[in-house]
C-alpha cells in the first residue's frame, strides 16, 4: 500500500540523497558529479529542508524536498533566476521532485497516485508553515506537468549549474485552494 511521509531518520535521508544522485547526476547528468564526490546529492539547504518520500511497503517510489525560505535568505531558484519575492509572500522551493520507475509505478495512473500522495503531505506543511507561494525550477520536459498542477512560468530558461536549462515556476497556494473549492461547489 502506498504511503507518503516526511523523512526524519538519517537512514531515510541518506537513501533519498543516494537515489537523487543516481537520478540527477548519473542518469540525467543535470547536476555536476564533481560537486558530490561521496555519491550523495545533498546540499547545504537540505539541512533545514522537509524531505517527503512515498513508499510502497519499504520501497521508495517518489520524493521531493521542500525548502522553506528563512527571512531574507534567497532560495536557489531566486538566486539562479534573479527572482524577488514580495514582502507579503512566504515562499518555499520544491526541489528534485521524482517519481521513480518501479514495478509499483509502471503506469501513468500509478505515478499520478504517487504525486497525489506527495502533494497531500505537502499541504500539511503549507498549512503549518503558512506558505503562500511555491517556487521551483523546471526543465522543458517537466513543465507541462507542473502547469497542470497550477504552476506558472515566471521567467526565462537559464543554465542551471552549467548543465541544464531550467525555467522558474511559481504557484499561488491560495489560487489553487480557491480552484479546488470552486470545483467542489460546482458538482
């Protein structure tokens, strides 16, 4: 049975960093290997990030990390794309969203189930942290998926870490909530 949770143990986080390395460094080559000689794709921001994983039994099938903006510190997407948040926005960055190809995720509908569970867990964090806007960086191949969720492109594609072109995207959490309320009321 699929379930999503916030990863808290060092073992769970190490597994996440290892799988992220395989996906983004080894397979997709969108992150330079020389920055991660230990085979773990872990950045400074991961120390205070929420890491959400989705499991089928004990098998990790999907994940992402959420970095909540701390005071005037810039999120990676803001640094890369010269974005400036408004003073009344509490932003967080969704990083490295992945649904893995496993026997448990071998169809579009199963992958959709994983995404739904991950984003359901994200809702809890949005409420507890009072987040108003989510930001992320997207490659061209993932952009349509994010648009279906409600993200809008808010800048041009730029070279990310010298390896891949990505555009910044932003989601107004309240607009998504209102759209869900409107859909529910129209039934």
